[in-house]
């Protein structure tokens, strides 16, 4: 194959409604990129890990890597896209796609087969994220990070989450072919049963999200207090509670700063442990807020090494010092408390299925999400959700539910 001749081309510019184009010449670096990919892909495909892919400059004839029909096509739009791809830096590649310097069409799940071809070496950024809470305070940084992620239009989350509960943590699947809604109902019912919550009990819901636990438990007569530090989440929950006349409430307050003046019968934490990496402090806070004999239900994504998120996640999805649950580290801190561990359940495969459902939901609702949030936000969450499914499928990340009891 010969590299396409230089001609007038167009550059991608993200707008609220899509991508507009302006004329630019073909970047000569594209030739060097193709030569680089030939060398890299020769080793990569020899290992048996690659999938067929087309790479092209704009509307020119593509270069095929691998055998068979391409799973996806990468279209380079400008020199920034060329440089990002040629760097083989995962963060630069994703940012180029988010900003329209390149386009990707086809099987987005298969795109992550390229993960092993790229690097993620950003030590200064990694250590800066760990240092910020020390310099500016944990709760202040948490508010900033949560606002960055959650204070998007509700259309984004309603477009990807299950339609019954709007739950933003893993469901519990018994079969691969059952619905996301049923898996979420099973998980919330498991949480209610695990803590023994009954009508009239006061239950603290850490991270109210889009009302999954607040609504389901509230309809059973359980008095739920949902904590949130997201304005969008708070407003959504207030409207939901009022419309459905639930015996529940939402409080905009960080867990560490919350002083209700009484103790709760139980605590539920659906997927917020990732935002509470100081395990000693969070466990001490649960002890402070919980009645003796009370139970705590928790679930979280996990990793064998603490703070092991990709730079894309910590920069664009969850800014700050959030971390997947590091189970062995958590257990070390748990052993220093009076809490009893009642059980741990492995949810890795369930989280893979959950993330895949979310990604497919987002793809189906692309037009509505782009209309509400813009093309770049859609692309950011598209990469995030398909990448999340990939790391659970590969066992790069794990997921757990666990239950504690305060004697």
C-alpha cells in the first residue's frame, strides 16, 4: 500500500451538535505513523492479541493491520491526531479522540485490544493527585472531583444507567443473559437484607447518586438519609423524594463532616469506597455514626494495587486521589477496629456485565446524550465504559460486596 498523496483535507472541531470541518493539508507525519505501526503491530499481532484494524488519513484508502475484516477504523483528522497516535501513550490517544483529532468507528469494545500496545507513564501527574488532598484538604478535593464527574446533565446518567433504579455501581447477575434492571434489584435487595433494615429504621446511604437505594428502600418504609456532595444529584433526589412522597431525605454534606446528632440503625455504601481511600478514617466514621449491633453494607470496584487507575480515569473521570478498593489493605485496617466481617462476595464478572450494559445503553442513547452534554462528553464516557468492561473481563480489576457488623 502507498501512503495517500498530500491534498486538501479538513480538521475536526467538536461542537455541541457534532463535528465541523475546516480545510487543512495532509500531515506528512502520517507516513511515519504508518511505518511505526507496521513495526509495532508486527510484534503485537505475532503474539496473537491483536484484532484487525484500519487506519487512514481522513477519507483516503485505509491501511489494514491484521487479517480479516477490521473490527474498527481509526481516522486521523490532523497533525495532533498523528502525534497522539504515534506517541503510543494511552492518555494522549484517548484525549485526541475525545477532542476530535481522530475518529473511531466500529466495535468500541474491540478497541481496547490495543491497550497492551500503549503506555501510561505519567508519574508527575500521579503524585500530584496524591499530594493535592494533603495541600488543600481531602473534603475540598472530594467536592471538586465529585462535581467534575457528577455535575453533568442528568441526561448523561439516565442514558447509561438501568431504567428501573438508576444505580451507579455493579449489579448482581445470576445469568449472563438477564437484564441489568433485575441484576440491580437483586443487589439492592441484598443490601437491605444484609443490614436487616426494616420499615421505620434509619439507614444512612453514602453517596445518593440518582436515588437507587433511597427510592427502593424508601418505598418499603425505611427512613433513608442520602449523603451527596453533587448539586445535580441533590436536586434530582429532592425532586424524586417530593414526587413519590418518600419517608427519606437528601443532605449535601461530606461523610467526614456529617454530624446528624443521632446514630443510624444501618449504613449502606454503594460504590463510594473508591472515593474514600483513607480506610482507617472511613471505618472510624462508620463506627461513629452506627448504633451498636448495626451493620454496614458496601460494594466497590477493586484492584490488587492501591491507586492503580489509568491516568485517563484520574484526569477525566474521577479527578483526585480516588482508588479502587485494595482488599488486603482494607482488611489490615478493618482488623484494628471492633467491626466483624460477616462476608465477602466476588462480583468481578457481574461488574463486567454491568459496565457492558452501561456502554451499550450509552451507544443507544447517543443522540440524546450529545444533545444534552456535547460530543466530547459522550466520547469521554464511551471510552470510560468500554474500558471498564475490558478491565473486569481481563481481571485487571476486580469487584466485591462485603458486610460488616459493629458488636
